[in-house]
């Protein structure tokens, strides 16, 4: 039913830890998590990592989270896709929340800003930036987006394959643009409460640089509708 897509570059420590959690969840829910696709992105050599037999590994020379998601979606064969990250930031609390909603057809996002989310381990400064970014999107864009566009995304695979044809971003802005394209077409987007897991290694997010990029790219996105 569900294809889990995880991009990675050099973050093998986080990925190795996540693969153990994925295996445990697969054993608990064998009919739910039917496919795992790991996508290495960038021209560097694929890091040496002992991968489990349940995971399929793909590679793209294009560096960026969005490039990896695009390739993973094109290869997905399950009815739903989960776009996550190498550190599996919410565990499977996003999937469990979607199951409680009985998988109503639409798009789900694991939202750090949902009122029932436990995102204390995310850090107060980054949560403040996420909230400011939400207000900025509200002012700049002519469609209503969820409060958090940088979370995990669950969506039907057939919808994902159509939307990626319209998304230009190859980097971390991919999720924001994907949700924007979906909202412009009137697709339902629902926020899910999540439980943020503690980080096991330092984040690759460059706070001020990436924050400025989000604000600037949102402004430019309006003109590319």
C-alpha cells in the first residue's frame, strides 16, 4: 500500500539508524509498508552502507532533496507514497495519524505546527522560523497552504506522479512547491499531528541561508503559477 521514499547524500549514520526502525515497523505492519526506496543524490560516490534486502536503492547525479523525491516517485509502485528523510524525523507517527483518518483520499503533511504535534525536540528557534514562514506564505501566495510545508508528505502515487511534472525545485523547496501546485488545483491537503524524534546527529540545515532561500523562493513561486 505504501512506498517510503528516503533521499540521502552522505548522512549514512542517520540512515543506518532509520533502517532499523523501518524494519521493525515493517514487521509490525507487513501489509502497510510494502516498498522502501532509498535515493542517493549527488555526483559523489555512493557511501558504503550495508543495506537490507527490503530496500531498493536508486541514484541521481542531481544534488538535492527534490531531485531524489522526483526519482523515487517515478519508481514507486504502491498506491501511496511517503516522502520522508534519512533521519525519519517523525518516526511513523505521521503514518499512524493518516491511518486514524482512514486514508481519506487527499494529501497529508506531517506538520510540526499542528496543535497536537509534539515537536519540542525541533528547537524553539526553528519552530519560530516555521511559523514566520507560514505567515509569509499566507501574505504572498494566492492559495491557502498548510501551516508547515517542510514536513513529511503522504499522497496517492498517481497524484504524485502528475504533480512532479510541474515542480521545478530540486532542493528542499520541493515540498513547498509540490503542495502549492496541489493547492492551485484544488486538491485537499490535511495536516497531521506528529511526534518529533530527537536528532542523533547534527542537522544539515543552514538556518539563515536556508531561511532566506525559503522566503525568496516563495516570492518567485507566485509568478510561476
